[in-house]
C-alpha cells in the first residue's frame, strides 16, 4: 500500500535504498548486543587465568570490543545526521548518505571496521601457525593473502575518500578485492586447521585407543562454525555489493560485528579449555612422543595391561623396534649383539628385550 505522505520527488529505488540503510543499523544493533554479551562472558573467564595470559587476552579482547563499539557509535551518529539532523538535504537521506559517506563520522566507522578486520584475521592466522606447530613454510600462502587484504583495505579507504563514495568504480574494485581476500583467507585457514586437527586425532587414536580424539572433533566443528559465521555473511554481502544491490546496506553494518563475534567464540572456547592452545600442542606432542617408534608406526597399549608395569614391551609391526617410555629405568644387563637381558624394577623377573637403537 502506497503512503499518502510519500516524500515528493523520490523514486521507489531511492526509498528502498533509504530503508535498507536504516534496516542495516537495526541488524547491526542486534549483532552488537550479542558481541557485548560475549565480551562480558570472556572478561569473567579471563580473570581466572594466570596473570601473564590474562593480560594478553584482556588487551586483545578489549581492543576488539573497543573497535566494535566505536564502529557502532559512528554508525549511529551518521544515521542520526542522515534521517534527523539533515533530513532536508537536497535529494533526501539517500543523497546525504552518498555525498557524506567519505567524511567525518562515516570515515571513522570505516577505519574502525578495517582495523577490526585486521585483528580478527590476524588471530585466525596466529592460531593456524600455532596448530601447525609453527611450520613457517605453511605460512607463505595465507600470510601473503593477509598482507594483501591489509593493502587492499587501505586502498579501499583511500579510494572512498578520493572518488567521493562507496559506489565509485575504483572503490568497488578495491572493495571486491579486499573482501574476496579476507573471506578466502578465513576459508583456507579453516580448512587447513581442520585437516591438521583430524590428522592429530587419527594419530592419538592409533596410539591411545578409539576413546581418545573426541576433543579434536569438537574443535574442528567449532572452527568450521566460527569461520562460517563470518564467511557466509561476507559472501552474501560481497555478491550483493558486486551486483550493485541496495541489499548490501542491510548486511554491511553488521559485518564487522559478525566477525568480532566469530573471533570471540574462538577465544571463549580457548579460555574455557575447550579450544586448541599452546598447552594443548605441547601435551599432545608429549603423549605421542611416548608411543612413537623408530619406523613411525605405533600400536595401542592393551587396556588389560597391569598399571604397575614400568618396562613396557611394545613392538612395531615390523618387529624391529620397541617404544621406551619416559618412566623406563634401565636395569642391570648383559649385552649381546642384538639383545639386552635385564630385570624389571617391579617384579625382579628376568626378561630379554630385542631392539634396535634409532
């Protein structure tokens, strides 16, 4: 039903653009409310951590939340100017939005959004390197994409100021390049992290039994969900932006908040001990080291093995090597060319062990 108080001289497409701008602010406010809840939850959890770890996480979390809050504040102020303070601007709110988008509070919102994106992508990149045990050659591709996203985001900000808006040809070109790199980076890193965790899960199950490795399935699901939260939202926005659809105005204001929420979900799980951390990497590596053979093959320990056994006789499938746990104490022995005869520390029973030094 058409309103009898319709603004004079404004077409249906112009009115749709104005509605989408206002609707996007409401969606952003809902996303920010969820972000605020996540922030308060994390602060309560971080206070229970050791002092050094508490400080670093508190600084990062507070910085992300501050940038998200600044973005919301700038956007609300610009919306107030568009629809209230300067509503008599020639051409209406849509014209004011296009003409003043590169300046003042709108520029502050754009800068806050871009820096927030750098921090969020940087966290995912750091977790990727950590889970891959700081294998730096694996950093070449995602690292290059991360640097590329930073460069194109700066070019986007400059082009918005130079061309006078978000819809200029140069701005659209850099915008598509920027969000393509950022979203692709999230997807690629997530796939590589999940692949690494699945590999670790298989190795743990091979060494310790099928009851182990459930934690890694949960972490994989968490990473998929958290990356998808930003990636799906960003992909829909990118498509609408590239097609010059006003629907992107509904998605763009909440895009930074959605990425911040995805980042905070990862941090919350790590703080709660349900996510992968340095301690997790060290613990898994230590447990696998205790059951690693010279040939690289392993066998699960028998569940009915007496818990008091200190001299564990494990052979590889080739029958050449045995694992030597850290709590193994060398007995008194007589050396033979390919064997050692000694005594178990627990029951003084003489045993002969055949092994080859790695």
